C-alpha cells in the first residue's frame, strides 16, 4: 500500500532538476536575446541580473526565516562578478548554444584541473575523456569559416574558468543558498562599478531591462533555489552529470526561439566535449 508514496520524492527530485536545467539554459537565451536586439548593453544587463538575483534570494531567505552567512567570501563574490561580466560581453558575439557549450566545457575542465593539481589520480579512461573534451573545445574555437568569433569565445571561456573557481569555493559553504545570496549581494556593487566605467556605451529599454530582471530573479535567483532543493536527492556525481543537458537545451532553444541554426562544427564539438566530460564523470563515479 505504501509503494506509490515511495516514488513521490524521486518524482519531486526529477521535476526540480528538470526545472533547474531549463533555468540555467534559459540564462543563455535571455542574455543572447537581449544583446542581439540590442535592447541593453552587456554591463547594464550584468548589473541588473546580479541586483535582481540578490533581491530575489534575500526575499527567499526572509520567507524561510533564514539569515545570510556571517562570514564574507569576497573571493567568491569576485568570481561570481567575473562570470557574469564575461558571460554578458561574450553574448554580444556568440550564439546561445555555442556560448553555453564553451561555458560548460570551461567550467568542467577547470574543476577537473583543480582535482589533478590537488593530487587526484585520474585513470586512463578519464584522462582520455579529458583530452577528448579539451580537444573538442580547442577545435570549436580554432580558426575556420564556421568558428565562433574568437574574442567572444575567449570571454566565455574566461567566464567558465571564473564559474569553475566559484563552484569549487562553494563546496565549503555549509548553507549554499545563504552563501549564494551573500555572494550576489557583494557582487552587485562590482557590477555597478563596471556599468559606470562603461557608461558612455550604456543603453537600455523596457524589453532589455525586463530580460535582465528575468535572468536575475527567475533563471538565476529562483533557479538556484530550485537547484539546491534538488541537490540532496541527486548526489554529487548525478548533479554533475545532469548538467550535461544544459548546452543542448540552450542550443535547441536558440534554434527554436532565436533562429540560430547549429553548424556541423558545433554538433561535432558538442559530442566531443560533452562525451569526454561524461567519460570522466562515469570513470570517477566507478572509482
């Protein structure tokens, strides 16, 4: 008689995970849509995204009667700001799917490199997967008729490295949601300072502002709330594995909503990068 109720937590985790992946992929779509118009400049987009995300997370903590962590992790906040800034400027040139793939590949390679530097031993299959993913990323940005703009690709790779360091730092947090809220709050003044420096190029309209708020409040702020609710039911390896779905979702959304047709190079590199990362994750899970 109790069998049906046993599936409720699993179904809840599945739904929360799916919503979180859609939210993370939507960040690329919202940013690309706003900057391709162009209805907002990248510095303003990043500032509004961080500020609205901070406000949303603060509201969630208030409703949960929780408090932000007492310590201040300014390094994590700086990495969050760097990620948002590089991410925003990169989407001046990149398509949604290409940007999401470069970002995800750079994040995972940064975290794998940190594991190697810390003394973690990768078996031969994992090293092969790592080489395959790195080779796919290098081929994606190498010169060619279908290659993405190099400057935009480098900016997105820098965003991925920053997010990789931010993720590694986040492992220390006892309350990741409260830590994220604090980091968004501390990163906001950094983004506002960048907006002031970029002031001569600033422009925004109602649509651009709305897209930036949606990216900050919904797909970032609420996206993290949903993700942290799903994490306890996933475990670290499953959590890393399901994130393989984010670049394909972003690429599909870019095709469906923005008319961005994926090139053969992007498809091949996606298979190499995501396949290589999947090999590493599977090997580490067996280990």
